[in-house]
């Protein structure tokens, strides 16, 4: 089976359910974290809608068909910000949030970036009572979106979670398909958890393919609390779209690898 298709994504979700994982939105997970975790298996399905919003709707429908909830973070650019798709994803029972990149958009001007953040958070709140946000990695930008919070506080806007800042990764295993591979932290500029990644590697928690994750779930070696981040633009059954994404990502990984070095 080809990786990064909707078919194998469905198989991943079925495997998680088969092994008693319960899906939560990011908002629900951070509330549960504050209350104290119970001895249950939990997975947060987080999606960064960087491009091709239509493919996010496709993954949202797969999740809904299995009775699972997820969180979708939308950028302000037209390739991501598609109001009719945002509304349909919400109607399927999913959470949406703001995938912010205000520091990059405002060329590092922190005050202008806050104004941009304020304006666009209000925009997304037209559709949904947004309580969580997540920075867009923007690997080619010299600005880290999280630097905005060195001067300001997103909690002043009623935000309860920024996943890179508010999740306790000592209790939560993080997987991301950055680089179109599950061990893409090797070429990731910002989408990684540096403090804990070496610990996970030493424990053997390294997966390259989606089939590797499915196998770990079935063997009982996958941690009990997971955040799985995917970029739905990468997941499609259409062969030509799939092949184009594969080749494009290989080129991006070369550039990202140079940046990381």
C-alpha cells in the first residue's frame, strides 16, 4: 500500500481505535492535561492546513466516518483559508484554530505582528470559538512565530493552548509527518520537540512510515498519549497528486536539510 494516501490514513485510525485510543481535540486535551490524565489511551489528531484545503476536508470526512474528532489549524493565505471548507469541517464535529505566522508576514515587527494576529484571530472566530492556536513553521523565514509571545501573551485573547508551548511532552508523545515522513524531525526547522526527541529516539520511538505506526499500535509499543500532526495536502488517493507531492517534498527536504545544518 502506498503511504500518505487516504486509504492508509483510514487504516491508521482504525488501528488506533482497535487498540483503544480515544480521539480528542487539542482544546479538550489541554483541559484534560490540566485536570490530570486517567489511565486511558488518548490521541489528538492535529492537522496543519498549509495548502490544499480541499484535502483537509477529505481527511475530516474520513475521521467523521469513524466517529473521531480532530483539530485543524488554518493559515490566512487563500490556499488554506477557504471559508466554505472551514465551515464544513466544523459541521463534521472538528475543532479549528489559527495557524499563525504573523511575525513572518510582518517582517519581524512585533507590534505589527500582534495587530495582525488580533485581526485574524477575530476573523477565524467568525466561524468557531477558537481557543487554541499553533504557529506555522515557515522554514524559509528567519522569524519564529512564537517570538511574538516574548513580548505579548496569547492568554489575553482567551487562548488556552499553543501546542509547542503548553503541552507536557514528558507525558505526551509527538509524531509529525513533516518532510512527508514520520521521522522528519531530522530535517525539520521548527516542527519538532527538541527537549524530548532524543529521549524518544533512545526508547526506540522512531517511525518512518505509517505502517510502522500501525504495527507499533498493534504490538502495544506506542505510548498511551499521542499527538499526531499531519499536513493533509500530502494525503491523497489521486496518483498524480500523490506523485507531485512526493517529488515536491523531496526537493523541499534538501533545502530544509541545508537550513538545519
